C-alpha cells in the first residue's frame, strides 16, 4: 500500500512522488572510504542528508550543540548501518569548531565532505527584533558557516587534498524574507560566501556549492515553523509541483553535488523546491502585513524599548 498522499488536484497530475525511502540516486558505495561532516546532522533535514550519504557507504561525523540531537542522529544512522562519530560543537566558537575537526581526524580521519546545515531561525517582524535576536541568528547561520568552511578549508589546503563543501541556503537569499530579516540577510551572506570560496579555493581542488530546500515537512520542525504551516490547511496545492518535498530528495541532491559526477560544478546554488520560489501570480493579491500573518497586534514602541 502506498504511503504517499493523494493528489492535491485530481484534475492536474503535478510532479510524481519520488522513489521510495531507501533508494539511492548514485551507485552503491559511491562514498565508501569517505568521511562526511554534517553540522546540525542529528535531526531534521541535516539528518536526512546524512542518511543519504550513509546509504552510499560514507562514514558520518555529525555535530550539534544538543546532546539529545546527537544521540538521536547516532541511533538513526547506526540503524541503517552507518559508522557514526558524534561531536558536541557550537559553530559560533572557532576553537570549538577546531576541536570538533580534531576529534573527527583522530577517530575517522580528515573529512572529505563538509555539509554546513546548522542554522538558526524564527519568525519575527523586523521592528520587534531585538539586537540579540539579530546577532544570534547571523552568528550561527553566517558566521558559523564561515568558521566551519575556514577550518575545513585550511586543513585541506595544508594537506594538498581535494574536498567538497555544501552550504545549506534559503531561497530568500535572492528574494528577501519578510518576517525573517535576520535569517534572510544571513543566508544571502552564505550564498555570497559559497560563490567567493568556490573561486578562491577552486585551484586547490576544493569545490563549494549551495543547496536550498523547499517546503519539506518533517517531525523535527520547530514549534514556530510548524505553527506557520498549520495556518495553511493543505500545503500540496500551494506548490507548483502540487506536492511538498520529501527530505530524502534534499539528501539525494546533496550526495550528487558532493559526488565525483559533479566535479565540474562549483559556485552554484541548487534549489530543490519544485519551482516554488519562482512563483508569480498574474495579478497581485491583497497585501497582508507580516504582523497580520503572524496574528500580532499593532506595533508597540514601548515594548520594543525594553529589548
């Protein structure tokens, strides 16, 4: 019996569902003897990416600040036969990042692939955003990505070895992200960083690409993001593909970008969202403010002075 949802619009075919979970997009063993380091790899889309590398034979190093996330990720990945190393790491701290890579090297060797998935995000109107909220999201999403890239890149430059970086981005790096000014600005920085490092490090055999997920619901979504989705009763008809994405589809894209078959692809950001970010309507719908979309009352200047 199929576990895929029924068609969102019976009168339109939409994009067919992906192959089943457990299928691989590349040849078995593509990443045998390869160490893959995934930040935020214990849950959600990071774990989905790690799992697809694992199915192709990779040894995984997953990093997170949360011990529970590390435990959950290790349990899932070992359950599908992967060798897994977990490292506690706050990617905002350069020394902690270096220590995490030291741990990886000591246990399984220098990672050949880095997936920068860890990020921070929550919806808030820009006028309500505290300086600390801005700093925290930018520090984790942009600065943390840079620190991991730098540590990984330095080690490969010193060793003279080729390597691959995949930075997880967001489509509002191009479009802006009303309600997510902090994250949108940070992800725009990640996109630019990806393009810059691809040119700087290309001569040394280090490829750098970006990967952007579309709407891919999963059980590890934060309460605020789940709350936003819950305000839309049926997500499938809201996508040009007439369905949402599956986390494994992002994993398949990541494994391709890191594979030998993508060796001439660098400085590119691949969007895996069924064309949703390119949607336009023939006529403009009425504008609904971010505050109204979030169910907030009028702006309160007294409240913001206390932040």
